[in-house]
C-alpha cells in the first residue's frame, strides 16, 4: 500500500504546484492583488453502475444502488494577462473530497481526494447559461476489496485504495454574481492499475446536480484577451518509469519498468505531437514462462509510440499515446498489439518533469508508470 500513500502526496503536490503555475507571468503592478477568485461547490449524484458482463458482476450491479456527495474548493485566475487562463477561457481548478455508497457491503463506501479542472466551452461574457467540460483525478479509499474467503462477491476490484477518475459535461446557470447552479452528466472510474487483482474496475454513469458559491467579489474577466503569437519549437523527451504489477490474486507483486525516448513538435500553446520508442522490462519472467527459465526476449518488449501532449498550463501537461509493439510478451500481460497511455505530468523546472500515467491494453490496465524525465528544448515563448 505504500505506493498509494506516495500517490496521495504526489497528487497534492501537483495540485498545489498547478495553482502556483503561471504566477511568474504576472506583471509587478498586480503582485499585490489577489490572484484567484475562490469558490466552493456542493454536489450530489446518482447513477448507474456498469457490469463486467459476468453472472456475478450482474448480481452485484443489480443489488447495488449508487449515490454520492462531492465538495470542491475551486479557484479562477483574476490575472487577465495570463496566457493559459485566456486560452482555456478562465477555467476552474481546485481540490475536492468525495464520499459515496453503493448500499452494498460487498463493495464498501468509497471516499476520494482529488484534483479537478473545469474548462468552459466558450467565454461566458454576460450569459446566464454556460457549458463546460470537466475532469477529476485522485485517490479513492474505503473499498471492501475482493477476498476469496471473506468477500468473494466483489470481483470488480482487489484493493482498498484505488485511482479515482471522473469526466463530465457540465451546464452552469448563474443566479447572481456569487451563486450558480450546475448539473453534470459524466463517467466515473475506479481502478488500481493492476496493483492488486482482480482489477476489472468499477465504472459508473452518474448525473450530478450542485450549487457553487463565490466567496469574494474579486473580478474574473469573462471576455477574451489577445495572446502573443506562438513560436513553434522541437522537444526531445527521455523518460524513465517504474511500477508494480500483480498478475494473480494473492501472489507477490513484481517490478515493471519503462525507458522512453520521443521527439515532439510544439505546434501551439496547447498541443505537442510526435513519435517515440518505449522499452519495457517485466521482472520475474521466469516464473511465468512455464519452464522456470526466461530469455532476454521474455523479460523485455519494445514499441513505437505516436505521442500527443495536451498542455493545460505552463507547468502541467497531459501525455497521451497509442503504442504499437514491435516485440511483446503475452506472459507479461501484453495481451494486444496496441496499448494506450494517459496521465498527468508536472514540470519541476523548464527541463525536468515528474508524473504518473496509466498503461493499458484495450482499456485493461497493465500498470501505473511513476515517471521522471528530462526534456531537451529551446522554448522562446513568453507566458
């Protein structure tokens, strides 16, 4: 479980750093002014739990009734000259706490701590009704995990602590300068990244309603501002990732590693695209070959990866990729020719970054990649 305590610390560190990112672009005359307008958002939700198309899974779903509570502390930048605040139309960002019940002791009553980002589809201007898309990522806890003796019914998830993901489409209605109503239709996912088996994951389609309150009258500019012309540039990333994987319930966990090298072209403030190569190592391959012996090719695999990085602030970006194996090993759960990668990374300096990504095969998690990396670039843009 140490990996999850580490995840929690990294999560809060990244969240705090995201709030601080971009402050070095604020003019001196604004340094004494408040940099954020603060909000609190109370939300309740109900929704459908999705089965994994097994008989036991159907029974668990049919005997469960899901409801949840979500409390969010949010911030919007008041510095209208901030480039990314303008690009993303004054987004809300913040941290939150979530509690839920499935009214089923086999699953438990999971809670979560998370970071979230809500981006309006258009500048709000003076409109009362506006729309946005939102994402939340964090750590959940208080599940009742699978146990072959004490809890054999919960075939969905094998760990007490899990990753928490919530994606949604949101509608906001402004009642006044301080009060807003909101409603969200979304998708919620709990998973441990194959840290403990079973790991089908728990998937929900929740509908959420809530009310948001703005604490102060700090102005948020709701009209677009001009941004400097972007100067395109090239990047070379060298990434090293570590993870832990459980292949069979009650068996030990084994080390997974990845070395990645990729080339990217920053085409605008938001997107970098390119291609790279991943080299994977899976420890203890000799225990899975069936012969008690393993060759170099049994422990290592290699892939070509088209990459896309979605830049959400000067410091924070979301790496996305679809890999194509040139050599893979089914004994190491590399079950398909293609794999997917998504996550979040934070630039500690202009060249050094750290973060977490999930590698999966057609939606089935392989492992969490705890990543550090160095980027070679010559970015001449001013943020």
